C-alpha cells in the first residue's frame, strides 16, 4: 500500500506542476496543442484500432477505426471554436463577465470496450481546457492504451504543452485506482466503466463525472418505416459487435406489426432463437451468482456467440434475437448485453408496449438512452416525455445517434451522462465545457437595489404580505 501512495503522490506532483504551467497558456497556444494532438490521433486511427482489437479480442477493428475518427475529428470539430481561456462571455445587460479557469488534474478511467477512442476523446477535452490528465487503462488493453497516450503526449510536447500534461498509470489495480480517485490534489474523475467503478468514483470524496449502463429500449410504432427501422437497428447493434453502451438492447412493438417486423429482421440476416436456444443463451450471457454480464460474450460476433452455446445459425447472421415474455431477473436477456443480441417483445397494445419500455428502462438503463421509430409526432413526443433518458434518439441508429455529431447536433462524446436516475451529475453528452471552472465577475449596476424598497418594511411584523409583494414588483 505504501508503494501505491508513493506512486500516486509522485504522479500528482508532476500533474500539479503541469497544471500551474498550463494555466498560463492563452487560447491560441491551447488550441494549437489540441489541433496537433487531434491530427496525431487521427493519423494513427487504423494502427490504434487494430491494436485495441488484437489486444482485447473485442469488436471489429474496422469499426474501432470509426470510433477513433469520431473521438478525434468529430470531437475536435465540436470543440475547436469553443472559448476555454480567459473571458468566454460578457453580458452587457447584466454586467456579468464569465472567465474560464481549468479545474486541475483529471483522472480518466478507460473501459476495455473502447480503450483507444475513449483516451483520444478525454485527452482532447482535457487539453482544450488546460487540465493535465492521468489515464487509468484497463488491464486487458494496457498496450494499446500506452501507445495511444504516447502518440498524444509526443504531439502535445512538440506543440509546446507542459511536461507531464498527459500521464498513464503503470499499475492497474483496485488499490491504485482508489488512491488516485481519493487523492487530495485530484480535481475530477472522469469515470467510464461498470456501475461499481462509477459508484466508487462518486464515493471517493472528490468531484466525479461518471456514466451508467445503457439497456436501451427501442419502441417501433405502427407508423414507422419498418425496413428502414430494422436496417438502422442492425447497423447500430452490430457496430463493433455491440460494445457501445448506447446500442439497442430490446425491441418493443405492438402485436399488430410483430410478425411483419420479425420477417424483416430475418430478411436482413438476423436469427430468432427458439425456446431451447434462448435458455442456452440466457444461461451463458449472465453470471447468475453475480447478476452481471458474462465478459466472455462482450464484443463477440453473433456467429461466435452461437458457437459458444452450441447452436448452429446461418453464416451471414448479424444479430441473435430472443422473444421474451417478461422483464427482470427471470429473463436474463432483458438486461444490457454488450454484444449483437436483442430481446424482442410483442405487446398486446400501445399501453402495454410503453409499460414494457419503462420496465426495461428502470431495469438497468435509467437516465441513459431510449429509442423510437415513428412517423407520428404525437407518439414521439409522448414517448419522450415518459422515458427517463438523457437522450431520446428518433429514427436513428442508437449507438451512433447518442454519441452525437453524426445524425444530430448533440455534442460528440464518448461519455454520456445519465442524470440523477443513473446517479450521474448531468444528463448531457460530456464535453470540454464540463471541465471548466467559470468565474463570474458581477459589477454593481446603477439600476439595481439591494431591495426594491426600504428593507425596514420587511421587519414590520404587522405588514401585509400581499401589500409587500405588490410594492416589490411595482418598484423593480
């Protein structure tokens, strides 16, 4: 334990020195560093994707290339013109001037499912806000994470960034992570990962921005374009073998269109499991003693998963689909499965379909993302009001739609807030502005008064409440 404490102190000493130097940089110098790091990450998008896939055994390297592009080019495009140094806003009416200040050292926890892309994203938004960042890699992706950090750090230093503005932990352990999150010199933990880790970040005594699990329900309304909906869902759920937490988890429809939808999924190379196969997959997908997802299923293709449970499916199968009758512990496949596996619910009517969406939402994805396919604006609005989700994606692949920048104008992000429902601090797509302290310079205005009239009136025990309120508004 002494070794852990000594190492964490050494890391934070370097980070504090970097932070002190970084705070003196102007906007142009900061933006130049961010641009050079973006270009370095983007130029190595293929190399890093291949390394991540080979090292972890998860997903599809070609899809990880796209993730790296999203985490560099799209993130950079989203933040490049944002003011993050000095005066960022001045309101001539209120007289309030806003000044941006960096937070200080940031501790970034990286998931196995998206190691290189998450580092690229977090490094860019940290450097944009002049915050030194310390990367905590997952054990199964140390090599690709180290290479990503080396590429970013070299580019940052060549652009004039402070030494040690980017560091990576050499020790990956629960004790080390705990010591870093609780360190007195830490400004913020950016936590992306499992529920337990996110909870630990929020319990550390230091500020944290953590994100919860997905378990995204997809309601397909009778008004939807069914072939279009199915195509979108497949392109999202099969992307990188379902490793994005915003990927679809369950399809919910009214029984009037259930058969049509099933036929369309089969037409587009999805396989509906029979009852025995559902039991086999259920027993394999969830570790019953822990109630958590089996890591062996994460990021594997439908073909590989079928082989794991001893069933035969067509060679072109993209997604395995299980018809379920309920939600909860007796239906393991109603939980989040980060693989090309979907639950399918045929509901009696619209009301029961929406109830199923809500049940799924509260089972494990509260606050995260919900999806709807419909061409009925009233249904879209009603669904959006009912669901407890930070993002409602409409007629859009959920994986790509939730991260923003591709199908909509959400901030491009690999850290998706889930709000109070997911025990997170925000429902937003986390970006550079969340890594700033904003000072507000508040000048006294000649047309404002401490009270709208004589404060002595408030001390009169016999004063009439209605009269006081009227007089206040008459004088404001």
